[in-house]
C-alpha cells in the first residue's frame, strides 16, 4: 500500500513525458486480462532510472479517480516490495498490504478477511526464523503453541494449502463487495532493489499461490536485471528467459519518452531565457549519444543548477552555457574521458575520438569544438612578472565570426580594460584588441575566463577547465554501473543472505 507520506502524483500535474496514453493501455489490459491459471501477471519493463515508479504512481491515482464506479470497477493496491525486504517470507507482508487497502477495509468485509488471514500469518511465522518477532515484538511462537498447529510436515502442508485457499476466497468476496465485475490491480514496485531470493519468491507467490482471477499483479522491473538475479539464484545453466516467460502472462516495455518538453521544463527553471533553447538542444543531444536515463537527467540538472549559480550565469556567450552542460554530461556518464580531456598529460582514448567523430557528423558544433579542443590541449598558460597572461602554442582564435590559428596570444590586464594581442612576436601588424564578448580562445576560453584567470592560476587550458569544475562532481567513492556494479550488488545481497 502506498505510504501516506508520499506525494500524490497525477497525469494532469506530473506527466512530463507524455505517458498517459500508455497508462490507458495498461488499464485496458488489466480490465480485459484473463489467465487460465488464476491471477494475471504483467511485467512493466524498463531499465533503472527510466521513470517506472512515477508512471505507476500516476496510474494508481488515475484508477482511484476514474475507475472505481464503472461497470467493471477497479481497486488498486500499491505495494513497495523493498519496504518489506527484511522479511524472509514475502507472502505475509504482501497479503497484509492487500487487506489493509482502504477500498477493502469496510467494517464487515475486513473482519471476515482478517479472520481467515490469521491462519496464514501463524503458519508463515513458523517459517520466518524469528524476523517477525524482532520487528513486531509479538511472541509468535507462543501464538503458534496456543493455536495447536501440529509439527508434522504433512499437516503443515495441508494447513498452508487450506489457508491459501481461504485467503483467495476472502479476496474474491472482498472484491465482489466492491462490484461483481470488479478487479483488484496490485502494483508491485521496487523489486529491483530487493534481495534476489525475496524478489523471486514474491513473483512466484503471485503466480503460483495467489491464483485469483479477480487480481492482476502489475510489476515494475528491469527484466534484464531480473534475469541476472534468477541466474545468480539458480545457476547460469538454467533457462532463465524461459523461466521468466512462464511467470508473466504479459511483458510490456515502457515506450521511449518524448524528452524535449521534459528537458525544457527542467532547464527553463535554471537558465536565462535567451540561452534556454541552445542549452536544451545540446542536452537532448547528450541524452541521445550518452544514453542518459531520466534519473541521470535529474542528477545532472541538480548539479548544473549549482554550477550555473556559481559561474555559468556570468557568461554572455551561449556557447559557454552549451559547453558546460555538455562537459557535465560527459563527466557524469564518461568520467574517464572527462579526466583525460582535462589533463594534457594523459592520452585521449580512441573510443572517445571515434564517438566524437561520429556525433560531429550528426550533431555538429559543440561536439566538433570539444573534438578540436582534445587535439589542442598542450597549450601553456603563464602569467609573467609584468602581469601579462601568455598563451603559448598553436592557439585557435575566434573573433568577429572568423576562426584562425595564431602562434601565441598575449592577454594584457589594464586598469580599465583587457587587451588581446594575437601573434605578439610578429614584427609587423601587432595589434592590441579590446576583449570582446564574442572572442573565444583555444576553443573553450571565453572573455569571462580571461577576466578571472589569474585567480585560478592554471598552467594550461585543460587544467583551467578542470579547476573550474572541480566542485561540481558526481564522484561517490562507489563503483559505477559501467564497472559492473549491478553484478556486484546482486552478489553482495546473496552473500548477506547466506551469512544470515
């Protein structure tokens, strides 16, 4: 059942990805679902961070608002599996959540259901290794002694079977009281975060024990990760795909979102209006070629907001805003590449070059600028004893919509202005130009960088960029998913379970 503290989500207010049509499909599927084996099970598949929880919370609100008084009424129960992960046996918390649902907890119906359900509670307690006693403070062993349950395995089996039948019968009658043609939709979320054994047992219970044609179980999960979980639990030799196909009557994958409006809403809350379009376009490009998830977007946006308020807002050139949102995405998704790009002593990986060459042809502009920057990183920056910033090397110099390469550049700091001198060693034609908003030096240095450079004291352009962004990091000390962290998490959970 959904926590009372959770904020209620609706499609009218929170559907930033245009998913209500997909939710309507799921509701229609549940209404017309029929299973020869009893309960109908639906897997809503999407990778971690793709918005499964938000979608299903909005779906639950829609059912409560629109489908409770129809010819085929629907009752919805939200069950957070991870909340009960500490139980060894998942049947009890799942069944309790069904009966605690406010739609079924009428005075008479709830009493009848609860009376029958006590038998299951007692039996499950005998298998729970004391975990219920730890969390509830109830001495269930004494309760079992008083209930005169026999110790023989055979008697326990038949009593368990009878208790399950009673539970299914109680559920049917409770749903019937709500409407003869009614159904209960049980949304089971956060299964990906549970211990492997608990997750698998939960699905098996809904398929093999709670065989009730009036119930539809709707799971939010990552089928790829669940398949790995099954292989960890039962061994890689088993047919994990076939096993899962037998557990679910229908498997559907959440459609790819329309990401444009979602990103625009996020960036518009941060950026100056004149830069919103350019930043959003680049963010959408990064979403595509870095394969970002919705959760990735949330983390990047929250960090970009901090970075914007700290220094990005000072840039007058939209290219600077675009550059830093791109670098932030790069740092989040490809940290090793970012570290190489901002350290001139390290080699640029070949896969970095391959990707940026391919996206340069497709997306252009910023990807091309970063690719060119990666090829021109070894440019020294020195402030001499006269206070002149000397940029030494083959430096790209963008000014007045023209791009040229010069041997060196001197930046002179006067009392009331900053001057730029391309090719200061030239015998003829040396000219000091006033620093302008549309100047870009070395592909990534903007006028605001030259104004503030002396306070950072970097020795090269890459080092300057790294120092500029050093407080805006995503490093946690944990291994990233790309480093195999998902497999490590599953193995760790299994080891903890075995150590119990």
